[in-house]
C-alpha cells in the first residue's frame, strides 16, 4: 500500500473520530416520583402533562390518567388540575410545593418561555380547548398564577409547539372532528393580531413534536393522523422549515414511525429523540375496535373487544432506545438507552445542562409517576 493511501486512511479515521466526538452525552441519574396522593398510594402518573419552567421552578401538573382502574377494566379517564413545583437538588429534583391549575387540563402544548410556562390548547372535561394561558410560579410564595392570552382560532390538542424569539409557532393538532395541517403563529409583541396562519404542512398531523434551533429553523418530528373507519396514519418523517412554516423540506426519515414522541435539540447540534410510539400495538388495537364496531354479531364483537383488551394488557411498552439526528451531517444514530421504559405523550424539558422527562404514558392506558433526569455534556 502506498504512503499516500495510508495517509488517506489515517486522515479518514481522524475525521470519523472528530465527527463522532461532536455528539454529546446524556448521563442518567436517580429518577424522582410524582408525590403520592392522600391515602399513601403511588401516584398513577399523567399523560399529556403541563410541564415547563417559571422563575427557577420546574412545574409539572395537569394531565390525564386512570386513577382507579385501567381502561380495559372499565376505568374512566380523569383530567387533573394539581400541579407541583420542583427545584434542582444536585443532579436530581426535589418537590417543594403543590398548587392547583385554574381548571383541569391535559394534552396542551407546553412551552418554557422566559416569562413563564405557556400552554396552548389541550383538553378539559368539556372537550378540546382553544384557550392559551401563561402560568407563572411566584418566586417567594411558590403559588401559581394564570394569565389569559389570545385564543386559538379553533380548539386544538396534541399540537406541536415551539418559539423563536418572541414568536410562538404551533403545527398540526387534533380539532373537534379533524386533524390540522396548519402552522399558526402568535407574536407576543403584537398580541392584538392574535394567531395567524403562516403556512401549511405537507400533511395533517397530531401527536407531533415541533422544535426550533438557534438559527431559527423549525423541525417537525413524526406524529400521527386519525382516519375515519381505518387505522391511523403514523409518520416517520422529519421536516424542516427556515421561513416560519411557509415552506417545508424533507430531511432523513426517522428510522421508525414515531408518534407522540419526546424530543429536544441539545447544544451538540443534535436533535435527540428520547422516546416514541412506533405504532405496532396501537394499529392492532385500532383494527380490533373498528372490526367490533362493524360486526352485527354481538358475540363476535365481545370476542374482538376481549382480544383488544388482551393486547393492551400485554403491551410491550415503547422501548428504551435513544436516537440522535445530527443537524449538520443529516444522519440518525442510536445513542444508548433510557434507564427505564420510555414515556410518550409528555414534553422533554431542557433546564441548563439538565434534561427531564416528566411522567407520561409507558404502555397503553398506563402512566408512570417517574420523572427521568439526565445531565447533558459534550464529549
């Protein structure tokens, strides 16, 4: 082999080492549980929680769960209104206060703004909501206050949301009877304009992540779309927009379908996908429910529902794999595993060098009280 060839191999190895070294590292610490309710029972956990930062506190509350029985045993979903305030305690968290939201709310989009925790839409006991609120935690009393902001043009839940400067962006979401394909913007410096449509997505989608990088680019991650009389469409696409949602370009697909994903952008120029529903069991459950509705044979319908219930009971969970998309190289790589079953239908919070996965759903109808905590560092 010639000297030039050897030199080329060595340079290539050094380049590969440098590229691999660009990725950061997540070190997982002891998880924290949501406080137990009265009676000493372990907290049931919450899906679609309200989560974010305000005045040096991490707020976790709202959300929905089945506090008495799982859904396959006739359990009724309840939307919660209690909210907890946490502070940092070394490499983990400590709960220091409990309060209540102005009303029970779940499945709203949560944004940690410099001015407080901003909530977009969601669901209440009355159905889907178009309300937008700013929740703040008083630095001294640790009590919660709520301020109303311009309503959405229509009710939405499970929408993706992020912000660039003083502009909030949302994409997709579930309406009363439809799934949205619109991108909406609210300028916090010009609230009189309210929410305006800045563009359309290539497809309607809900249960989706919308993220923004420091350069002002938007990223749409996975999601799903409910369909009438047939299983939902699940997406594994990763899309990007550099003009506030007017135009979108397709990036490298996620290695799998990813609905209700938990993701964040970290300082290593990486989009980290921490958990997602790949939809295999979800589709099988939907199919059985659809067949049970269509059959005119009561006995067969009962058998189909029983099969559906067994699928939910034996749900394998959403896995523990952590993936990273390099925003410069355009590549997906697996980055290890979570210390516990991956939660979906929750929002990752980045608090300085801390990454937090608060509660969420770990199996069909099953929530976790665990709050997973990691420290991010550059290698």
